[in-house]
C-alpha cells in the first residue's frame, strides 16, 4: 500500500473508529481480544502506517485511541518493529521482514521491561550468548503487551561476556512466538482487551540473522529511536481517549436536565467543556508538531517526550472532568466514563513515566544545545 | 459515650485503620460487605461522632478513608440522620431515635437523589400524601448508598397537593428497611464493598411521627444543613484516601530501584511526593478550618464546599501521582494504586458535583455578605 | 514583497529578534518608542505578513514577542486593518489601502473598546451619523494601542438612527491621525514602550469611502473575523515571551551556583525547566494548528480562542517560573524576569479576556456542530 | 503586653488594615517608607506577636499582608530576631534584648543572603574572627530587607579558622545600625516602600556578648528554627495579599457591566471568584495548621514549607485572576491589580525558593520518619 493510499484511508479509519465506538462499551466489558478489528486495521494499512508520514500516523492512532484504547498497544508494539526494521536492520533483514510487517501479515510485540526494571533499560538482565553463528537467549520480561497474540517479539538483551558496559552491551533480537512462553497475564485497571504478560524464554537458540543490524551493542540507540515514534503514537492515542471522553460528556450534558434546563446550558458546565477542549487542542497541536519534526529525522526526544506528557495529562484531565459531568451515574460502569478513566491511566507510567520524561527534557534543555532553539 | 470518650478513641480508630490497611487489598477485591469492621466502628463510637466536635469527627473520617473508602459512605449516610435528628427533629423523635443512632445500634441511610435528578433536589418527584394522621409515600430513588444493609432511610419527598412551590414543598421522612425494596445494585468503578442502589417504595404508609420536625416543608433546609456536615466527612475521607495513596507510593519508591539507586533518591520522584504532601496538608488544614466553623453553628456552605472541592482534587491528584510512581506494575490490580484511583473518583460527582459547589461558592462570594469576610 | 520573500525573511526576523534581545533591558527601562525597530520590521515585511501564510505570520510574531513584547501590539493592531481591507473592503478601498498597508508605509491601529465596555462590543456608544455622501463620527474609545504613533485608525461605531439592533448596527470606518486626539496615555504595568490611549473624535466628518465594505451594519462580523487573526498573533507573541523567559532562566541557572554546583544540575530546577518547555511546546503546536485552520478560511473562533488561552497561560507560567529560578535577584528590575512578568500579564484581559474566550469555546462545543469534529 | 492583650488587638489590627487599604494605592505609588504605620503596628504589639500564639501571629500577618505587602518584611525580619533571642540567646542576652524587641522599641533586620549565594546558606563567605574577648566581623550581604531603617541586624557569619566544616562553623551575631553601611538599594518589581539592600561591614569589632547563645557554631540551626516562623509569617502574608486581590476583584465585577448585566452575574466570573476563594481558604487552613504545630515546639520544616508554597501559589493565582477580572483597565497602574501582582511575586524566591522547599519536603517524606505520620 502506498502512503497516498494510507492518506486516503484516514477517512476509513475514522469510519471504523465511529463504528467501534458503538460497540465498545459491551466489548470492553467482555474483555475479549478484538480479532475482527485487528483484521480490519490490517486491511486499512494501520500496521505499516508509521513508515509513512508520521503526522498521518499520529492522526490514525488518535482515531484508534478515540475508538478503543485496548487497540492502541497492539499497533504501537508492532510499529516499533516496523520502525527498527526499516531504519536499523540489515538489507537482508529488511528484505525478509519489512514487507509482511508493513502489511501487518505478521505482527510483532516489543520485549523491553524486566521485573524490577521499569524505565531503566540500561541495567537489564536478559542475556544473549554467542553460540557458533547464532545466539542463545535467556529472557525474563514483564509488562509485555500483546505477547500472547503477536507472531514475533523484538527483545532487548545483554550480550554475555561483552567487554562493553551498560547500555553499550545491549542488542535487539527478533524471536518467534514458539520461542517464548507466557507465564502470567497481569490483571490491569484498564485496556483489558489486550493482554499484558510476563514472559520467559530459556536457552532459546536463534540464528545470527536475528540480531538486528547484524552488529552487537546497538540495541539501546535502536530502541531509543523507536521509542520516540512510540511516544508519538501514545500521545496521539491519549488525544483520542480525551476526545472520546469529551464528546461522551457533551452528549450527556445535552441530555441531562437540572434546575429546569439541560446541563449543557449551565455556564460552569460549559467552562469545564472548554477546559477539556483547550487541553485537547494543545495536545493535538503538539503531537502534530512533534510528528512533523520526527519526519525530518534525527533526535526528537524532547519533542516526543513533551507530546507524551502533555497528551497524557490532557487525557486524564478529560477522563476526570467527563466523569464529573457524568454525575452520580458517571461513576458506574453503565456509561463509558469509568472506562475512559481506567484506560487513560495506562500511560501514566507506560511508555516512559512522565517523571522520567520530565527529567529527560530538563536535562536536555539546560544543556542549551542548538537543536532545541525552536523552543 | 461521652465526647471525651470519643476523643480518646481517635487513637483506637487510627489503630483500626492501620489494621484494616493490612487486609484491604484482598477484602476490596472480594467486594464483600465489611460486617465485622462496621461492628468495630460501632463500638468505637464512630456512628455518633458527628454529634460531638466536628474537628474530631473529621479526623475520624480521615482515618477511615485512609483505611478503606468503602467504609466511608456507610458512616456518612448515617451521620446525616444523626445530625438531622439532633438538630431538626421534635423532642419525641429525638427521644426515640437519637440514642440508638448515636450508638449505631440502628443505622440509617439517606434517600435524596432520583433518576434524572442529580444534584437538583428542588425538583424531585417522590411524593408524600397526607392520609389521616399519617402519610402515604411513593418513592423512586437512585444512587442510594448502603440502602440494602441500613435499618432506616431518611427520605426527601414532595408533599402532594402542597400550596408551597419548589423546595418549600419538601419534607424529610424516616422509613424502615421493610418499607422499601432495592430494585438494582449499581456496578460502580470503586467503593465496591458498599452497595449503591436504586430503590422504590410504593404506597407505603408511615405514621405522622415520621415527618422530621413535625412540620411540612422544612425538608430542604434540613437536608442542606446535614449536607454541610456530609461535605466535611467526604472531604476528610478524601484526605484519608490521599494519605493512603501517598504512603503506598513512598513505600514503593523506597523499594524499587532504578539506575542503581532506590527511586526514593530521585529528585523528581521526591518532587512528586512533595506535591502530594502539600496538597494533602492544605486539604487537611481546610477541612479542620471548615469543621471548626461549622462547630460554631450557622451556615457554612462556602467553607464546606471549598473543603470538599479542595480535598477531592487532592485525592485524585494523589491517586494519579501514586500510580505514576508505582511504575508499570502500578497499573495492575496487584497493588493498591488502582483501587485508590477507582475509589477517589467517587466524590467527583458525589456529595455535590464540584462544578455545582464552585457555582455555589462564586454566587455567595460576589454577594459580598459579611459572614464571608474571613476569606 | 512576495510571500516566498517573506518566508525567507523569517530568518532575518529571528536575527533581528536576537539583536533586539541584547538591547531590550535598557530600552524597555527607558520606555521610549522603538522608531528604528519599527522601520526595520517594515523593511522585513512584517506589517503585511498576515496576508500570507498565517503559520509563517505566527512564527514571525513569536519571534517579535520573544524579542520585546512592546513591539507586538504595534504589528497586531495594524494587521487587523490589513486583514479587514483584504477580506472585507470594496475593490476601491482595497486598491487605495492594501498596498501601503502591506508594505507598512502607512500604519493603522484599531479602535474598538470604550470606557466601561471591555469585551462587550455589541453595546458600544460611539456613533456614525450619515451626512450627505459621508459620515459624521463621534467617538470615545479607550485602551487603544499605538493610537499616538499610528497614521490611521479603524474604528467601530454605531450607525445613528439605524433600524438594526445590537451588533447589527455597527460599522467599521477608517479615519486619519488628524481626526482623533489622544486625551490620555494609560500607565501600564508592562509593554511600556508602546502607548495605550484614551482617544476622542468629536463631530469628525469622513467621506463615504471610509465605510469599510461600503454597506452599513457589517462591522461586527468584520471585527470578529479580524480578531481571530489577532488572537493567533497574540498567542504566538505569548509563546515568544515564554520562550524568552525560558532561555533567560536557563542562562541564569547555568551561571548561578548553589550547594557547590550550578543550579542547572539540580533536578528540581530541571523539572521546572521541563515544565516551562512542555507548556511552550504545546502552545506553539496549538498556535500552528489554529493558524493552519484559519489559512483555509471560515470561522475559527474555537481554534484561535483556545490558542490564545493556552499560550497566555504558558507565558504567565513561564514568567513566574523564570522569576522563581532567578532567585532573590530575579525579583529586582536588574534582570529581565520582572519585565517578562509585567509584559506577559498584558494578554490576561487583552484581546479577549480568557474567561470570555472559555465561555465562547464552551458554548460552541456543547452545540456539537460538525465543524468542530476535529476536537 | 500580654498575649491576651495581643489577642484583643487582632481586631484593632484588622481595623488598621482596613484603614491602610484606603490609602495604599497612593502610598505605594510614592514608594515612601511608612513611618506612621510602623509606629502604629508597634503600639498594637505586632513586633512581639511571634512570641505568643503563632496562630494569632499568623492572623496578624495575614491582615498586614492584606493591607500592604511592603509592611510585611519589616515585621518578619524583626520577628526572626525576637524568635532567636527568645529561644536561643543566653540569659543575659535575653534580659538585654527581649523586652525592647517584643515592644518593637528597637527593630532588627536579618542578614543572611550573600551575593551569589541565594538559599545556600551553608557556604557563605562573611567571617567572624575572634579578637580577645570579642569578634571582628567582615560582612558582605545582599537582598537584606529593611537594612536601612532597622536599628540592628542579626547576621550569619563563618567563624574564621574554625575546625568545624560547612554549616557547623556558622554563628549569629547581633550588630548595630552604625556598624554596617548600605552600599546599594535594589530596584524591585514590588514591595517598593520597604528597602532591600546590599550591605557591607568591614573589620567591625563587636563584643563577645553579641554572639547569640554564647557558643560558636550554632548559627545554622538557630536560623533554620527562625526561618520556620518566617515561613509561617510569609505564608500568612501571602494569604493576606490573595484576600486583598480577591475582594478588589469582587468590587470590580460588581461595578463593571457587560452584556447588559454586572460582570458579577456572569457564571464564569463567579467560577473564577470561587477558584480564588477555595485556594485562599486552603492556604489559610494550612497556615493555621502549621502554626498550631509549631506552637508545640520542635521541627516543623515540612509543615511550614508546605504552607509557604501553597500560600504563595494561592497569592499569585489570586493576583493573576484578579487582573483578568479587572479587564483591560486592570493592566494599568490605576487599580490595585498591578500592585498585587508585583507584590505577590516577592515570595516566589524569597524566604526559600519554592523549588528548594519542595526538595526539602520530598526528602523528609521519603525518609518516612514518624513525626510526619500526620500527613
């Protein structure tokens, strides 16, 4: 599919989102994995979208987040592999994987976090030991999204016996679904229709062609690059959740009456709506700005980190405000307000805790390097 | 029990709270009603505490909220009846009800909200029709907390055929558990161990001695007065939830390591902790200030509304920040962070939506009446 | 000058801004009108820039605001006239005025507000009475920026004896500098190098060709359209002020030492810097988004109002945070922190009070019209 | 004067505050030192008030801050000396100084900050060299409030040739007005009627009885203790400024008309007023809570730091919101809004920068010591 093909499919993605929104309340309550919607996203080119214009990709993720946040990690985890294969793989790897990944024929998830590890990737304990022309992997990962339904996993591991230290001893490997087992599914507050897992792979042998880029020790910058795109996706999805909450709240205040008039006529209700709107609009503007900058290549950590924190805050603000406007019934699971709040909380710590991202932004800004003169 | 007896039991309430906190994770997951804790609160004098110093009552509610927010509506609903009976009932009613209510031997809940009604009490549709020396009630209420386990319900109803208009035609009646039936229990986001119900009472006859105060049309000011105490309780409980979230977060950042040191050593983590602390402290200060003013009697709508909005905001801020500090695992139901967020959301709309309370505060302030010169 | 000419001059505007920043501390202290800089802005095409791509115009205003906020109202007031003449004037008017206005050879200011009036334009009292083929104007305006140095003023007046009511009786007229007198210059908190005036014009006769568009009663929508562009300019300038404050703060924390290290090494200082950065980035993203939408024509009141409120908040936040980071000396007038705060406060009420804009946004959103489905 | 005498004079202080508020606009514009008001505060017992109930002291400082913030540093600087003499001086020192200090017959200021130093007191460079039975001081201090009008200064200096390191080598000395000279008065953004100075004392000899407490190396904890009281005073004064801004805003929105009604009838205006009110009330509650805890003695750094940050934020929020409600004219110096903003900015960095205080609070909380279990 060409990118102009994708551009045209944005309208169709919006249509899909609108349709999903009519079913999401019941489907989310069931907690079942959305096989059919994944198939439709595949046909619409969603899984390869991050290889094109990132502004369009962000708009697509926004629509998907607006529809149902459980769908977002499925796409986002896969997009990381698309990005890494496109930008950091060897020619052979690209020839083998990029096509099916772009078309979504094979879906990958991303194995970074380890028990006790959190955002501190540089100190992880999973290992890869060279063994002839291949590698033997020992992996223990947790908080891995989509790890049961995905066909592949891109895993970060430490090269055993490497002379390099810290993050310079890390590499990315692409492994297959039969090479890891899911030891536990974590019971989450929200995004309940996509699994988040603890996984293990013990003494698993992979060929040398599974080391991304073919050279040891490049895993950390490869991941950092992909995570910038991940933050754009997450930020866009957060805008989508916020928009969903906003419009559900508007529906509700147009219907509910108090003191003889629709709540929508109340000036403070309107001010609440305005508050949600301005934050959403700002987050959306920043997501587009950061996608635009990442389009031009190079390091965009400040831009994407800023987008992620702003959009996450907007999503939580919208979820809380919508619940307030939902009234007493808004606290029940009979409306979407509870789901919005449960879902929006996902990215407080996910995809880089906001406190870590603020730390990153602050450190880069006080260094006063010229690439940030746009701020 | 004397008030000094209650003062001494604050230490015991704190001890109970600390004990409940060791069990709350499992008990809340079960969703079962806490019969044993209700009994222990009864023995500690919690159910009559609002009849004494409201600052001590607030501290007690804070501890109970810190322990388990599901306990709070049980006490709060009952306290409304204590307050109304103490301050607005006839001598005969006081003689009959105040003792068992203070001792918590008989527990009451509060029936105000109606389907479609929300915070707009003045337009409710439940009716009381005079019938000889008694009344026939037709009630349809919703969002009634503790309506299955309570022994009595204090209900607000419109006097049928009254010449008075709006809120001046409302009266409070005290009815018994066998006089209403629970038609539905609402599935809530949080506070899952206490029931919230839709209830009906059809053509129920009560004696004339069940009209609070013995005079028609006084229900609305009676409720408004009790709701001020309710807001103090809710605000105090919100401080308690926030404190619970704060200390769980502190525990977790002392345990978790990242980048070779406990998270508690990270300056931005500490700043987050400081942010929670200052908001909690401010909310606590305001709750005490508003309780102190309500102690002296008279209208304290601005004070208690301010306390409720500030404390609710602090609770939600604390719940969200704690979840962020909890890291990826903080989003699961394996820690208390999810429960804190689900519980803290209760009071966004409950006990007066914050937008309504802001409206009330603003209207009172621009009127520039002298009783608010303390601000 | 062509628009591509303007695009290329953005680099030169940035250079001018950097140069002005080296002088601004002393020049602002003098309070003198910046004749030389106005001339240089004229040569760089700044005064006609709003007729081209509004995103480029916004970036130019951002740079000018970053340099010295006193310069912004000079350009912004004029741009309103450019916009109105370009989009709402008769062909003859456009032929006469557009060229010199685009080139900045003749500068106009904007006369809307009246004593007691504020943002409520629909009820203004200045009048225009038909007199043969011309008009006799009676004007009393206040808070008119640049009213002493401008060559012309675009004034809003009520058609005397009109059968139309409210805002439908308003028209815009273009008058000349010798037709009004400045009765008072208002002592402002900030932006002290551009005058803000009370003005009067009594029984001033103008020709029929001075009625913008040639038809009575169109003044209000003409102004509303121009104010959307004004809000983009103001929002962009607010981003500029915020950026100026941010970088001054970064300079200072790199220089100041405390506890044996530069303040820039302190994690909470960095977090403050990150907080400024993310708000600025979000405001900038939203300004660009709103400019992009206004580029396509049509009503953009929500977009531009959102941009104005977000950017103003970001500017005040940045000014306050920078002053905090400036330390005790940051409170003196020896650094730029005080000026940033005094200047940033300008737009709290100017160009539409934020409370009014929130009201507008809320009203539009709850109406749920399709043009706002992008939110 | 007894404390009950002071308690009764709170009413008189309120009366004085109300009177000062009728003159403050003109007096502040003149920038003249308020000799007469200082005399009246002396007679009302303000200068000794911190030796009594700190809640009453806080209420007094709140009233004085409400009247005119320039008055506050005069009292606050002196109160530090009262506190230090009362709690940390030798019996002889207390006998000599406490009486005249309590009565305000002799006023002291506080000399801590040094050029380049800011809040980092432990590394200061002013020295005290033992010389027979006395000391020779070399001092260079800046940002010293009231340093021209005060009779004495309590200065922090490093003991020359001390074997102690860091803050353990610091001592407090009390010196007289003829022993230092003012080298510069700093031009401040606000609080313009009290001087803030750079001062020097070169080779000044003082007697051994001027070393507070008579033992070397105790200056730092003495200062830390006094600064807790200083933060209570500053926080209380910030509440006062916020209240002043709130009520000026209420006056203005009651007078101004827009859209055919007083602005006070507008729901969003009321919501703004409510926002100011709740923050002020919370800050006031926390100030009282922290004063109450400091009354009982011991370390109250978290409590007072929290009060200071919350109250400062409330003051700046109130000042900005009031200016917004003031409309376009609110930006001029013709109303009090500009002064409120200029004054409220004082404490952003003063009396401990908020970022430093957050750091302190965070560090103490994560240590999880039992004295903070009240949070």
